[in-house]
C-alpha cells in the first residue's frame, strides 16, 4: 500500500468536466491516486464540504518588471508568488522583457536572475519581443523555445516596446515556424497618441481622460489588424485583455472563419468601469490601466464572450504600482496628466475569487467553465497540460481547496502583495481558497503563508496544445 505524503479527504474534486466526491492521494509532489476512499497518509487535509480544484495558472502578469513608464512593478517574485498562492494560483508566467537594443537571451538571463530563489510556486517566462532583429529571431528565439519558453508577447502600442506591422509580421512568421503562440496587446497607437494630444491641448488631463484617449475603436482596429496579419501568415495568436464588445466581435468573426485566434480577459473588465477613473482628486489613478475599463453595460458583453467561448483565458494582467509612492502611480506627481500615470492594476490574489464569486456563485458560469478559464485552458495554451491545469493521476499536485461559502470583504489589509491599495477595496466575494498546495507542499493553509521562497521551480514548457480549445470555439 502506498504511503501517501498528503491525502485530501472528502472533497468534491473537479476531474476534467466532472465533479466527483473523491479522496486525492499525493506522493512525491504528484497526484498518485484518486478514488472514493484512501486510507493512511502522513498528512490528512479534511476537505468535506469543500471544492478541490486544480491550482490557477496566471499566464499574464507583470512581476519585477521595468514598465514602459520607466518604473518597476511593485512585486518581486517572493511577494508576487505568495500573493498568487494565497488567491489559489499555483503557476505564474510573468514576462521577461526585452528592451530595444538588447538581446533576447540577455533579457531572459537578467530576468532569470531576478526570479532565482524567490518564488514559492512554479513559474515560467513569456518573452516580450520589442526588438525583433534577425539575430533575435534567427539565433536567439529558437534556442529559448527549445529551453521551454514557448510564448512570445508583442505590443502594438507603448513607445518603448511597440512593433510596426512589418516587425509584427516577422515575429508572427517566426513564432509560427517554431510552433509557439504570440500574445498581443492590441490597441491602435496613433489613435491613442492623436487623442492624447487633443485632450492635453484642451487641458483635459484628469485620470478619467485616460478612457477618452483609448476609445473602443482603438481596440477594435488593432484586434482586426492583428487578426488579419496572423491570418496572412498562418500564425496562432492570443489577444490579451479584451475589454470591448467591438473587440469580441472581431475575435468571434475570425474564430468562426477558422483563424487560430484565442482571447483573454481579466477581472478588471468584469467588475470595474470607467466611472472608477472619475473618483475624486488623484484617486482615479488607481484605476488607470490599458485598455481601460469601459461602461457597466460592456461588462455584460465580456461575460457573454466568456459564456459563448470566444474568450478562453482569464489572467490577472497584474501590474501593480503603489499609489503613495514616488516610484509608483505618482512618479510624475499627484497632479500628473493621465498619460503620465503608469498603467496597471494589481490582481494576482483577487483574480480567482472574483471570478468564482461573480461568475460561479452568481450563476453566470459553471464550475467546469471556471476551471477551464483559470487552469486547464492556460495549461494548454502555455504548454503545461496535463502536468498542470488538471487533477489527474500523474499531474503535479498543484491543488486548491476552496470554501465555496466563505464570505470575504476584499481589503488591502488582508492581501499579500506589495501594494498599498487594491482596486477592489470593499468588494464582497463569496468563496475563497483556504488551502493551496504546490507540488504537494502547503503554501497557504488556514490563513497562514507556509510557502518557502525558492521552492518554486522555473518551468520548461512544451508547445501549445490548443487544437482542443479551437474545436470548442467552433462548435
Ligand atoms: O495597463 C496595463 N495593462 N499594464 C500592464 C502592461 C500591459 O499593457 O499589459
Ligand atoms: Zn497589455
Ligand atoms: Zn499586461
């Protein structure tokens, strides 16, 4: 008889699409047995009345990253990974950012050093390509892909990182040849710049004008264009942070045509709105991110994009800049015009509870959809399935026990990131992760952080396995 290291007893376990009352036996960091009843075990975790779900995978988050605004995001790999784990996430895949003029391997190596010995959960790197020289594409990227960094990210806006269409095509073509996915931040740069110029001339500088500078048309045009470029090349893309009805329409149309385009959204587009940027004084700066939150009515279109299967992934886009910090939101002072406020909101820890509560508990999505969006689909997209993103014999024991009835009022005081605010302060959620295991090790349990910095490993990932997701989209 196997002597399990951990047995999770009596919980309702999500196994692929089914919810089954099962015990889970864990040995040497992996799921070793799943059955009605398991005896023994060095440590027993009682999950009766609870849900046992695969740990979340956050495939889009900015940790220890120098932003295009010249300031570093607030979390390092220790605070970021702890915060993620306390919110039910067991894998983070932040970005190794290439600066223009810098080599890609150099960028990855610098980022590897920043991460080393710090994370409490497993992590990977997605590669921001901002300078796709022949050396980068021909000499560096193939080797990095072989080493397991199997997604690149490109930007269509932000001066420091954006690519022109010709450069976009060269990255897409190489990504296609290497069999990796390209994540795309899609907004029309010139429309944004033109809008900013006009707004500043009229002295419309308050944080709320950030929304006016990034109109829905800017997202629709860029989403349409990146789809056309990807289609021309035959490359697979993941359009990140969809925020508008218009962008969803473009993605849906392309998916129906059979173009390999996947889409992501984030919590901020489901529960925040443009009204938040209009809070008094400089408070609105806390809600400045790109693309911006839209109208309350738009939130319903995003939910529809999820339930219709146009959107396959739900990541945080965590990009935390502290509010009362000269290296944060106020880097250009507390009366800075909207275009000089670093873009981004935190969300590593609140990502899953918000979807669980607003989606599952409120009946908008079922538990299967919750697990797909937060774990299984990201695992497929980022080449981690079935090692991660699912609970099956042989998978890493990256498991979260949820109390589906726990009521929590979100507050910065209870979160574990390095921030001084949360955009969700005061929001009530129902359902919370009470235990998080990373490869069978307790990292968060009954209100205590038990994870050890350095225990998380840098993942070497496989190629995306997205055929299954595209088939579902086309059904
Ligand atoms: O406002 C945002 N989203 N900041 C993070 C960088 C990006 O655009 O993804
Ligand atoms: Zn972005
Ligand atoms: Zn981002």
